[in-house]
C-alpha cells in the first residue's frame, strides 16, 4: 500500500501507525503547498481534495481522513493493540 504524506503534517499519525503495525508500505511525499509529488505529478489527479494523509491499498482503493486511516491500519494488525476492538464501547471512546 501507499501512504501519501507530507513531513510535519497530520499524515504523521498514520505514518507512525503503519510502522507500529509492522505493515510494509510505500511512503509517497505530496507537497501541501504545491500539491505536486516529488516527480512533478499533480496530486489533485490522485486525490481531488488535495490533502494528506491518503492511503492507497494494493487494489487501488483510496481511503482519506486521518481517523479512518489509523483505525483501518489498527484493524489490519489486531495483535498490536493499536486500537480497541471494533464494536466495543472502548472503540467508540477512541472515535469520540
Ligand atoms: N480532514 C482531513 C484533513 C487533512 C488536512 O487538513 N491535511 C493538511 C495537512 S495537516 C493538508 O494536506 N493540507 C493541504 C491542503 O488541504 O491542500 C483529515 O483529518 O485527514
């Protein structure tokens, strides 16, 4: 999977979560100012909303919004206890 991120931005939490989960991923830097990737690709062509973080799964599915992304990552690695189990009150407390 790919994580579209920008240094020092709110994409840091999914970046950390991916490392904590031990999940292999490709970090792709997207400028929050120019909205270009390092190779010059227009980031708006990838994410029409223009912001990071965005996670792209191997099947091409794209997931936005930091809170959704970190919970998705946590659910991929339940043994790492990064988030309470889905459906529990503790999970809703996390979302709250
Ligand atoms: N609602 C989004 C907001 C993401 C967001 O505001 N990202 C900022 C960096 S912290 C960004 O990419 N700003 C550039 C832009 O919006 O064009 C989320 O929570 O993930």
